[in-house]
C-alpha cells in the first residue's frame, strides 16, 4: 500500500524475498520462442507476410501512391535541379580521388540514384559519390594499377592505364555492392552498431586529410605516384615536397582563388541560411566561370595546365567484373561496403528523426548494394551519400526521392548532351571543389576536446582511429580502429564498476558510501554492488573487489580454521587441551603451529566446511584460541550482493561465483542477493544444499530489514514471541535507530494479511 504524504510517500508491505514474493503473487510462465520457432516464422508463408515482404522490398509501392502531387512536386523539382547541379560537379571532382577520368564520376552520380528511388527508405538523402569512399576505391586503383605500370607516358599507354583503372574501380564497386546486398538479405543491418559515432568521426576526418593530400598533385600539377600502403601519406608528401619547385603557378593560383571563394560563400550560406531562400550554388557558379575563362583564354596551351578533356557522350555497355580483381580486393570490398553503409545510414537516420518517418537498416543495405552492383556494371565507382549534397536536397525543399530522380535527369543531360562544355575546365578547379566539400569533416577536430570532457574512452577511440587511418591507410586503419574499439569494450567490461553501498538519509535508498556523509551501515553487514555483466573475463576482478570490500579472503580464513581444528583435535588427543566450562585451557607450556598440517597431502580438505560435531565444545572463533593457534578475525555476519544492474552471467562466471559464495557460507556468513537472475540460475542448476534460492530478495532494503529482524529475533525472546503472533496477522515493531531518522521507530509487517494494520510510528 502506497500513501502519498505531500512530496513524500509511505509504503507498508512485507519484507519480501524472491520466493515469498512469488508465493504471494502468481507469476506467469511465458513461452520463450526457440531458434527453430523464429526460423519457422521467418520462412512461413501467408498472404499478409507476402504483402509485408513486397512492401518492405519495394518501399516505393508504399509512398509513391500517397504522394501529394500539388503540395510537393514544385519543391521536389527545385530541390532536384539544385541537387543535380551539385551532383554533376561532385561526380567530376570525386573521380579525381578514384584516379579515373572525370566522366566516370557522372555514372556514379546517375545509376545508384535510380536504384535507390525504387528500393531506398530515406526520403531526403542524395545518393552518389562520397569523398571517403572515392578515396578508398582510389587506393585500390593505385595499388593494382600504379602510374608506372606500363613504362612511358604516351597517350596510348595512358589510355590503357585509364581503362585498367576504370575496370578496377568498377569491379571493387561491384564487389562492395554484393557484400551490402548479402548483408541486407541476411538481416545484418545491425552491423552499423559496431561503428561508434566517435569512430566514424575520426575515420572521416582522417579521410579528409587523405583527400587534401591526394588533391595537392592536381592543385600543383606534379607527377606524384600513388602510395596505397602503410605510411603512404608520408611518402606522398615527401614526393610532393621533393618536386615543389616544379609547381605550375597557374594551377596553384587558380586553386587558391577557387578555394577562397568557395569557403567564403559556404560560410555565408551557413551563417545566413535562415534568410536565404536557397543556398548560393557556388560550385556551379565557379565551374561555369572557370570553364568560360579556360575556353576563351586557352589556359591549356598558354600555361600548360591539366584540363578535364573530352567527356564521352552517352553510356557504355555494361561489363562483367574481373574475377582476378575480385580475388585481390575482397578485404577492400568489405571495408568499402561497411563504411559506405555506415555513413549513409547515419545521415538518413538524422533526417528520418527530423521529419518523423521510419527507415529500415536492412533495406538500406539492399538498396545501396543493388545501386553499387548496377553502378559498377556501368563502370561507375562506389556510392553512398555526401553530407553536403544531402543537405542541399533537404534544405531546398525536397520532400521525397522524386527530387533524386530530377537530379539524375540533370546528370543525364550532362552525360548525353552538354558534357563537352566542361572539357576545357582545369582539373585544379575540380580538386579545389573537392576540398571545398571537406569543411564539415575537417571541423570535426573540435570534437576531441568535447569528447575528452564527456567520455575519455570515446576521445581515445577518436584519436586512435584518426592516427591509424592517416598513418596506416584507410583500409588497415579502419580494421585497426574497429579492433581497438572492441578492445576498449572488453577492457571496460573486464573492469566493472564495483562499489560498497550504505543507507542514505535513513530511507530505503542505498548509494556509494564514499559519496555521502549522512549514511547508515548496519553493523556486520556489507552491501556490495556490481554494475555490469559478469562473465569469464571479469569474474576474477569481481572476486578480488569483493574480497577487498569485506576485508579478508574467505578461502584463506577457511583454511586457517580447518588447520586450527586439526591442531585442536591433535592437542585434545594428546591431552594438551582440556575442556572447561570457560572454554579450552592449554595444559602444555609452549605451542607452535606445525607445518605438517599443511603438507600432509590433505590440503583439499582445508577447503571443506568446518565440522565440529566430533569436538566436546563448539568453538567460537571470535574468542581467544589456545596459544600458538591464530585465525583471522571476521567482523561481518552478512553480505548483500546487489545484482540489479547485472544483465547476465555466463557459465564460467557462475562456477567461480558459486565457489566464492560457498567459501563465505562455510564461514557462517549469510549471503543475500538483491536483483534478478534467479530464473537464469535455477535453469543452470546453480543451487545446492549450501547455496539456496532463499538468499534472493527483491531489493537491498528487503534484505537489510530481514537481516536486522533475524538478528533481533535471535537476541530477544520477546521478539521470538512476537514473531509467532505475526504468523496470525499481527505486526512486529522493531526499534532501529538510523533507518529513517534519529530515534525513529520503524513499523512493518511480516505477513500479507496485516497490511492495513501497519503504519509508521512517529519519531520521538
């Protein structure tokens, strides 16, 4: 019964152990589905299930019939045009990261959008090239097809190199799509949980650094080979600075001017985004202006700058991936697939929360997998979603993926009709545009200080991920970062938070004894809390912390007591000890503990319970023992283990826990456990004659009251009589200073039938 009194509440109920509570309140025995039950359900077939599968596999069937044409179509068209223009320029720019001709970036910006329109679940992300993925694909390309693979640099050889590189990029993209598709089919969308926000942030920041370094050769127009290996960024910088005197000044000046303009305008877009009807399309304006200037001034001949060149009009026939390339890029394909999905899903989740609609991680894997398979078949490279491009699509009013289709139409127009207009555009301009899209990723450096203040583990994960990805490369760096992150989880699990609790405020609240001054600790009682799962890796740590909390090693004390009993039996047999009403009296002059008691091949007997039935007197270990016999003093009689925060125990932990509890029980120390796990331990045959289910209580306070009542009943004949009356429905009044407030008498019931008769007597 709960009675509110102002901003306080008064509870009158029995002291419940788990067994007593289950006896009074009938517990439902629910049927828990087995693995085979889930398997049968997964492969069951019914009209409703077929409909659900079809709607899940083709989300377009759900949202397209409900499309609000009059309300949304204009916004989607405007958004699609803006997004398409940005997609064209980013496709050309990010192709430089892949080390393939710029025109192939348009394929990567076209085909995945069409596939995602049918299979995707997000309404706002813009699918296409992403700088991190482009750089990862580019690393594979330069590793398999290095710059000097065919000797001299004639146009024929360069054309052959480009063809090989396009094939490598298409094949690894196809492979990453297959990986994503398989993960989606087998419902592995949860895999993204193993990539924490700190890891993704550190990784994308490192990728931004790689992008900056990789674009320096285009900004300076230097012949720098690709180094896709550990410490490759250092070799690249060394190559750049060794040739720095050969920099093309025209390309350098163009790059710096474009960078300055892009950064300034983007900053204005961010600062005045609420006042601007649409962000200023600075990439488009700069590209058009640079293309016009290059066309009329003819920079290629006058200043020997590198230009985009002629873009092939139309589409090429789809090609099958190269099996040899697939065999050499399995690891790369997996890492590209996971990173691409993690980035896209995180962006999609942000917009789904903002606009209140669901997204399906498994379906997203299928959508991106099919998009990369189709894109790779048409010689595109890996796609995900660019944060800046998705921001344009959402901020310009995009409501659905109709905007994505409009953007793909813009890309299609460039591919089929007006691509030739971009032929005189300098590559240094595209490089600058690629760098201009890295502002958000580079600004993530600010997270280090924030993470250090909030969670030092996350901060270390960020720093290690960043350094590993920068120094070791994106592929090895990602694997290293994931391994390190899992290691931190293991370390944190191996070192659980273990604390000794005390009663705070004379109530039923128990907190860490070190954090409060107004605490009450029942004499002879230790309350120990573990706030994490207990399993094979941390059970020894748990045991050590428990031993430290109680102040003695139970196994050592047990062995000492059994050794003392051996000694006492031997002395009684020899007549060196005599039993008197006052206890044992030593009849010998000097007594020394013999080491023979330790080395008589019966050491295992020292771990057994102390047996005194054969002795003429029951030994009180707290009183003086005969000279020469010493046993560590034990000043507690009860231990309460708070397992309310322990989510699971594995078999190895159960074995060690049972052994530890038995050691305490054999010292006549009562063990009580507050919290769950009773059902799990019963199923695991955890209990026996020494470890019993009756040690489980609903709460810490129930266990404490039970201990105090048990102690008072044992020491007071009146309370024993009161307990007998309590069986007939009466209440027991126990005076206990310190449980509620000073000199406060706490009144509570033992039996359910007496609820209404119970109340709390006012404090004196």
